[in-house]
C-alpha cells in the first residue's frame, strides 16, 4: 500500500501541498483529480522522491522510499524519460541493464499492442506514440505500483483509446495504479478510487463503486458537487 | 558496482561523437601545424642560405635551431588543446543541465534508477575524468609522431632534437604531463576537486533554484577558501613560516577535505534535496 500522510510542501511562499493524506492499494486504480496547479504532479514526484517534502510522511509497503523501491514502483511522467536520440530497442537495453524487474516479454507484447517498432527513434515519434513509449517503459516493469501523470494529456483520440484499453488488460492486473488526469471521461468506469484535490488539500476521497451503488452518482457527479461547494 | 560502470559507460557514450570530433580536430590541427611550421622554417632557411648566401652558422645564430619547442608555442598546437579544455569545461555544466532542460527530461530516469543516487553523481564525474585522460593519452600518442614528422622535414644541421621526456617538460605541457606523483596529485587532484565543487554547486541550484545559485556561489567560495587556507595563512599571517614540503602536505590535506566535502554535500543534495 502507498500511504501519503499529512504531506506538506511549499514552493517559495506558496503552499502547494497542505497536509495531503490518502492511500492507494495494490490491485486498485486510484485517480487524483483536480484542476491544474493544485499539486497532483507534486504528489506524484514526492512519492517517487523526485521532490523533497517539507512535512508528513510517504510510505510504500510500510517503508520510506529507498533505491530498492524503484524495483517495486515506477512513475510515468507526462514527458518521455528516455533520450530522444535513442531507438526503442536502445531504451529496452537501457532498462534491462538497470532494472531487475524489467520484463522483456511484456515489453515486446506492449510494442505489438501499440503497433510500434523497436527500430523507431524516439525523436521521430508523434506525441501520441511518444506517450505510448513512455507508458510501455513503465508497464513493462514487474512492479507493484505504477504512477501515471496525465497519460492522456495532449494526445489524439485514437491513442487515448488505445492507452485506456491498457487499463482493462492484464497489464494492469494486480498492480496498484495512481493516475492523475483531466480526461476523466475516458477512464471513469475503470477507476476504483478517487481523491479530489484542490489547493493542496484533499477535499474528498471515495470509492467509486460505493458511491455508484449507495448514492447512484458517477465520479463526475461527485466532482461537480464537491467543486461547486 | 556493475551498474555504476554501466552508467559510466552510458554517460561516456553520450559524449562519444563530440569526443571523436575533438580528437579529429586535434590530430588534424597538430599534424598540419607540424608540417606548416617546420616547412616555413626550412623555406626561410633555404631562402637565406641558398638564395641570400648567408652562412648556416649565421642563420642559426639569428633564427636559432628548430625544435619541438617552436611547434608547441603555436596556435596549431595549443589551439586544439584549448578547444578540448573549453569543451570539457562547458561539458561539466552541460552533463547535468541537458538532463533537466528541454523536452526529454532524462533526469527522471536517472533519479529513478534502483542504485544509490551518489552513483549518478560519481558516474558523471568519472566521465569527465575519463574524457580528460583520453585527451591527455591522445596527446601523449601524438607527440612522438609529431616529433618524427619534424625530424623528417627539418635537416639535421638545423635541428635541436628533443626527446619525448624533454618535450613533455615544455612549460605549456607541464600541467598535462606531471613528472612527479606530487605534481600529479596537485594538478589532477585539484582539477577533480574543481569539477566536484562545480557539480555540487549545480546541485545546489537544481535543489533550491534561484536561492540555490546564491548557495552554490557561497559554497564554492568557501571550498576555495578552505583549499587555499594553508597558503593564505602562511603568506599573510605567519609570513612564510612553513617549508614548501610542509605547505604541500597541508594543501594535500585541505584538498582532500574539499574533495570529500564536495562528494558528501553532493550526495546529500542529490538524495534529499534535488527536485525535478
């Protein structure tokens, strides 16, 4: 389980995270929702120790993040994490060289699924295909948790559909996923848990299935209620 | 350890093409330089001795004999060394900033590798050291070749033949080729300490952004002050109290403190403070 406890973070004088707490369980898709600049990406980076926090605590399976944690958790940011001059095959070699959890079989499977070629050079890919490579590099790792930052941002509808398809496939099964997105429509029916954030504060944390069954509301209905209030 | 070496190899390969270009420029410029400069001298000798009928002894008296020293002073020879040095100095900054800036933020990947983040810092420093040693090794290979070329172009009577040992003691080459272990420690140790101080200053900037620039400058100034403390104290407070050898060992000690301080601070920043 990923536990984010009372996390605070300031950039200069601005409080970006103001005591954020939530949990994300293995086998569930947790979605962080909020308008731009509310601190969603900062939370992701804080979980991965890519930005230091000022207060609070973040635990992954009960431990603070350390070098070994990167074999159990991966982060797919909204920019490509490989060098542009690399071919996809070079990126695979790099990942295989450094990660024990790299699964080449799964990487090949994803390559086929996304209709990409190993000989493709990253710098020559479209934005949609670059996003797919980014996703591929994250999902081809045998990790417990996958963090995705705006995987649908700025890409065409067909690529979006293809990426959304991944969420219903065995590639995500049994993993804990935390995702930030504006494009809630694409994956509303797939997510298990929602954390609504505004100005560095968690406004509401709820189980989508529970809300659907007990209150008959969709995620978007709850969002409207919370944000209008 | 093996992942650290893989990272060094990876970092080195990123510079490889530019390194080849630098090698090419150095070889071409220096070899052309040997031909041009020694031919100029021979042409001048021919003109004076055969056309103006000047006795050879008088020509030598006026122009001196020709040696590698005449080449090692020229832009043909020093230019590419300066260029390599300038590129390396720029690369000390670029090796970090290229991973942060631009569309492809590779720093995400580097910081998420399942290795101690200190390895990322040390791999970059090792790459700079390897590149420097590569340039020195190339120069060491080129010197005897250039000397042989010179021997073939300039007639024996006009030549002051220098051995490789004498060539590398040329004032311009002394820093590249230290002749004693203490000189090696001083030049290369000092150079590496300077690189690590810059690395750590960059990490201050990457951790605290604008405030970090100020911290980085303060940190660099403090490091230089600590490094030079024995010399400054000896010069201005104790009025040349220490023997040169005592001073050398004190410098060695402060250099070691500064170097270790840079690595420790760099490790702290890249592990706990740096932000992407």
